[in-house]
C-alpha cells in the first residue's frame, strides 16, 4: 500500500499543472478501452450468424470487430496509467466516458452497413440499445439480416447488466438522486469490501444469465423460433424492448407469450440485489421491500382500471382486455417498450394513463429507467409530513423509507433530481418544437428518451411508428437525452460545470 501511495504521489507531482478533471480523463479512457475489447469480441457473434446464413454483411461485423479490438488494445497499452483512488469526481467522469465511447463503438456496424441509416441515426440506434430505451429508426425488421437483429438485442442485454451494476455499486457511492439510501457495504470502496464486492458481482452475473436463459426457454416452449426466443429474452430481461418484428409482440398473437413476457418484464424491474440475497442467503424477501410492494400493487391497480375501460369502451372480452392491459401497462411502467396493440387509439383515458406511466419506471437496482418508484415514495412521505405540520407545526415526524429514516441529504438529492429531470424535459421539448416537430411528438419524444421507455405517443413515434421521420438534429439531441436519463442526469450534467474541471 505504501508503494502504491508513493506512485500516486509521484503521478500527482508529474501532472500537478493539469486540472484534476483533465487528469482523470486518461485513466478513464484506459478503463474504457477494456470495454471496447469486450464489445469487439461481442461483434464476432453476429458475424458468425451472418456467415452461417450466407449473408455478405458478415464482413461488416468482422471489420468492425478487428478495428475496434486493435484500437482498444492500443488504448490499453498507450494509456496504461496508475488508476487514481476512486473519488466522486473520477466516478462521474469514468461513467460518462465509458457510456459515450461504448455507444460510439456500438454504432460502427450500423455506420458501415448497407442499411439506410445516417450517422445520427446509427448513433441513435446504438444509444437506444445500450441505454435499453428501445426507440428505433429501423423499419422492415422482419426482412432484416439476423446479424443486425441479434446485435440490437445484445446491446440491450449488455446495457442491462451494466445498468444494474452501476445502480448497485456506483450511484449510491456518488450520492446521485437519493440513491445513497441504498448504499450498503457493496458501495464501500475500502480494501475490506473488495472480496465482498467481487462475490456479489459474480452472483449478480450468474442470476442475470440464468434468468435470461430461463426466459428464452419459456419463449421457445410457447412457440417462438429459437432465434426470436433468444433475442426477445435478452430484450425482455434488460427491459429494453427491441423486437425482431415491426409489430413487436403483436406479431405472435398468443396470449400465453404475452403473459410470459409480463412475468419476465416484472422480474427485470425488481431490485436484483434481492435475487442476490436469495442466492447467497437462501431466502427471497420480495414482499418486505417497500418499493417492490408499492410497484406491484400500483401495476395491478392500473391494469384493472384499464381493463374496465377497454371492456366498457371497446367491447373487448374481459379476459382479452385484461391481457392487453396487463401487457402494455407492464411494458410501459417497466420502461421496456414492447407493444401488443396500438394503445394510442384506446381513447383519451388510456392515453393519459400511459403518459403518466412513462414517468414512473421500476425499482432501484433493476434494469428499468424512469424516475423510479423509491423517489415517488420519498416525495409522497415528504408531502404527508408537510400536511401533518400544517396541523401540528411542532410535530417531529421523520421521513421514512420502510424501516429506514431518510436523512436530509437523501431528500435533498431526490428534490434536486426532480428539478433537473423536469428542467431537461422542458428544454428538450422546446428544442424539438423549435426543430419543427408537432407538440405531441416533442412532448412524448422528450419524455420517452429521458425515461428510456422507447415508443412515444402520436402518429409519428407512437407504438405503431418509429423515430425515422425525425431529422438529424432531433436524433442527436434525443441520443444525448437517452444517455442523460440512463446515467441519472446529474452524472452527465456535472461535467458541463466549471467547478468539476478546476482544482
């Protein structure tokens, strides 16, 4: 430890004239190079699929894999440096650098392909995949080469495990958006916690792979082709929503598949740390988690309301109405984005319900996007305390999250997150409107990108459309907003402040 400390001190003296923010850029790129190697190896899989299908596009993935691998190895060798001690400043920069560089790498096969795709559209598709948003600029998916369908699914699957990892281990440490309420020994960066962190990570990866394989087996057993089952399993567990068909899950027309998807989308939307505890300690305490209980009860209540609405307004059989309502409600609230029907034509009440559900999201430590259930719980508790103090001004009523007392810094982080969220949301709506988009497209396009849901509402980007009609500026903007939403907003925005870059 003394030797490592001495090396860090010499490193600090060597670069003492460089601002500390820039000083961390080199090791951040060094670590990002390893992620580039992983993505280059992942590109080999769709290349082999195309080779087996006799498609000429196998060379696109082969060239991309070779190029990315060589550049990434060069980055590992040339940027090799003592990684600084983990601080919030380094954590913010590292997270943003990894996700931006990974998105650029993931977009390369789209850029080199013969698909009708622009640079902005290629980056948008890659960002939508890695952030598990599920918005797409591609159409005629049923006739597309299997390699690109698989690559889209793989991006969402890899992005999903990355989201769970940073949600469990990094964001609580960075004190982002109230995530510190979930800070446990796994977020500790001490040497003592390292073996514990490694064991939890192994358990997490095992569970993620196990659930994905189980989902694929169930899909295949219920009638999907093996390829469809594998791709849809990856995009279901990651709550991503990319499908191999233009009609999404409406292509299959089988209620059993819809209910299987409902189950596995909910599995992906629950805290993965609960599954890890079940694997390590042998007990599953899902219902004792306050946000899990709130999430499940809320989903059931909204599903029942929409079932009654569909039964009364569209004369649909109650069983079919319940299936359609459950699938689409779960798909939106978990920010997956699958669709079995064009719910935009279900009427004004359904339109309003889905608009609100898009904001909510699933639980912390899951693969979902959105604002997250725990933040709404904390805000509701604060609202209830405010009402109590109006009647009893001197009452001592601490904020609680389950059996935990919410500290002031946690509540402040949640409030700041809400302010940043709706500030970015409003500015994005204005920017899209300025670019010439109609109000519904601007309103729901900004919303679905920031919450990482996928489809918006309206004729253009609704569940029956896609994002291809949008211009280059809109696609670049929404790509950036997707990354903002996935990284809890403040992680990225802080990089644009002078205080981050100066000593």
